[in-house]
């Protein structure tokens, strides 16, 4: 009898810990976006032919403003540099999407690489999400400064990440190298627990003063 081979995500072993940490989702939630297709796309954003072709394939224009993203249906294009984007899709296979882009851009200068296995995607949310990230990130993550459609490449607890602020201001996605995924997952859970403990302590002090 042949043994079955089951596909497993890089952070599958953290599912139970993530569920426990998300018990009070209004304050903090965390989950892995498993198997998200990620394609690195490079080209001349000022080239009308390149822009028109990518828009036709993806259903949205590539963002040209620094540190922004565009979305259409299930496809999101995040700005990484003046000539570089990360195309993320949760419904299409990476090989198929990369193939469509490569075929549709064959007449223009471009680079298309399926990098789906290179990064893990972690989504956090809730009222404490930005405070958790602030414990290890030097960016101003206040909602007035970092909001949709914003994204930024930075260091989080010494791990290089791409942070995307989603449509819901309390929802953020972190793209991190697979080799740092376990480390970052543990750091996020520790930081979230610290935030929760601080919140409970502050609430206790306030209650004591009002007693």
C-alpha cells in the first residue's frame, strides 16, 4: 500500500497555539494564511505596455506609489520598489499565475519568479495588534500613519518582514522568510501575552483606585 503524502504548511504546528492566542479575537487574533501564491514581478512601471499587460492579467493596476498595494478580486499587488512588486493570490496556483504573467509580458522587459515557498504569511488583528508589533518594530504603526492601502518592508524583532495594512485597519499581514517563521510566531505569541498581561494589570489598578 502506498503511503499518502499530505501537504503541510510551514506553520501548521502552531495552529493550536494560534487558536488559543485568538480566544479574545476583538483584542488579538493570529492565524497563518497557508499556501498563499506569491510571485515576484519586476519591470518598468513607466512602460505603458507593461502596465496595460499586467493590469489585464491581474485585474488591477500595479501600485506605482511607494509602500502601497492594489487589489482586485483575490489578487493583490504590493509595491516593493520602483520596478518590483509582490503579487499575492490565495486562489491561483503559483506556477499557473507566473506562467500567465510570463506569457502576457513576453514582448516587454520583465522578470517573473514564483516565490511562494520563500515566505510565510501571518495575519494578526484586533485592538492590540499594532501594539504587539510596536514591541519589536521601529515604524510608526499608529492607524493615522499606517493605514490601507499601505505596506512597508522593515525589521520586526530582528526578522525582515513585509507588513501590509489590510482594508480593516486592525488587520495586518506579515510576510516573513520561511526560515524565520517559527521564530516570529513564537515572538508574536510572547508579545501578545505581554500586552494582555499589561492590559489586565492596568485594568486592575484602575479598578482598585475606583473602589
